[in-house]
């Protein structure tokens, strides 16, 4: 819908910033703009403890960190980030194993792919970029990394926005056949190696042909996303993150809930209008009812556009996030 109307030159701008770079490489600003008013951006690799994280940087001003989810990369923010960059420095990262970031080795307990490990890494990224505190926005798996980061590093997060997820512990506690059929990656990708790896590597584009992968983008963007799933090491890292979500992440959430730990900063939760979160949790007061057990200052609403509404409906998403940041 959006990419189909771009000129060849504009599309080159969007993809050029995401072309594979060697670790430690850095490029200058990307020239040009697309029809959504995209600002020039820079790409770089930030070296952190035991890894490198790929970054797209837009704009200038108070910092925002944006964290994608499965099966996307930082490219998913290509429409929303420029809107926010009119008044902010926007840092869009590839999570470890995704896109152009590094792929650290895992361990038997999956900790290197826990939300805690991934959040710690992003705090280090922002510190190296000169931002000890920042606004934080996460979608899908990135939303779960973001709330974990906020619980573990409350001094670093000025405000938090989480898109279309509830806490991991709460999701598993309410899981049933409907959950398993809808959130198939939770069930399939958490299985023992090599079963899920074999499925993803055997049909790397299949994940993009269902409601938790498909989008209105053209073949160039699709190919950029699918490239992650053609590399065995990256696929293993992604599956390790799902194994962590079924084990050690649950332990971290449960420990915080039992200790009464809460997210104290302002929080925005947006979810897909008509999607699972809009329908599954009515007896809990909807997703906001669940989130307010964890974040007393949480507020939000449903947004049109499906699970990937930040990518499919950046105008409405941008307006809501801009209002939240201004508050």
C-alpha cells in the first residue's frame, strides 16, 4: 500500500540504509525522501559487550529507542520513525540475531536470548550513543524486550509504549487452544532444536504469508525481511528467543510480579483493532486491564491496521505516540 507508490530512487533510499554491512561498519546520511516524508537517516553498527547492534538513526532532539518484533527488523519503522524524528532523535535497532545485528552464542538456559539480556544490551547501545535515558517504543517481541528493560532499568526509561502484546507471564497464564492456534510462533518456535529451525529454513518466506507476518509491502521489502530467515545462525537465535520466552522469561516476570515490582513511568499501550488482544481478554478488562496490574499509569486504545499497525497505519499510530510523548 505504501511501498507500491514509491519511486525507484525513493525505494533505493529505504533499502540502502539496510543493505548488509560488515560488523563495525558505518555509513553516512542516506539522501532523499519517500512519499511519507521520510527524513535522511544514518546507519551504524554499535559494538557492545559480546555483540554488535545495527542502528538506524533519524532526526535530532530528545531520544526515542524503537524496537521491532518478529518477523520484522528495524526496517518496519521506516514510516513511523521519520514522523517522530521531526522533534526527536530516533534510534531504531535490529534485535540480536535479526537483520544486521550480531548473533551471540546461546546457552542451555537460553539466557543470552532472554528479554533481560536483550534489554541490557540496548541500554548499553543507548549509553554509547550518548543517551543515558530515553523514551522507549516496542512492538511484538520488541515490546516484551521493552517492558523487561523498563523493569530492570527504570532510571533509563522516561516513558514506555508497547504495541500489541501483554506481559509474557500473563499470556502463558491465559493460554488455551485458541491462543495456540493464533499465536503459532510461541508454540512452534519454542520447540527443541532443530525442529523449528528446520521449518523456518526450509520455507523462509512462509512466515510472511499469515496474519503474524504478512504486510502490504512490495517484493523488495519482503526480500529484505526474508533474508534473516535464510541464515541458519540467525534462525537459531530467533528460536532461542522463543525458547527463552517459554522458560527463563517467565521466571523473570513471575519474580517481579511476586515482589510487587511495577513500571512506574507513563505507559502507552496500543493494540490491533479487531485483533486477538481486542477479543481475548474481555474478562480481564481487555489488554489495558492486564497492563495496569504491571504499570499503574498505563493508558491506550485499539488502532486500525492489524498486528503490524505501526507499519500499516503510521499516520494514526504517529498521532497517538506524538500526543503521548508531548504529555
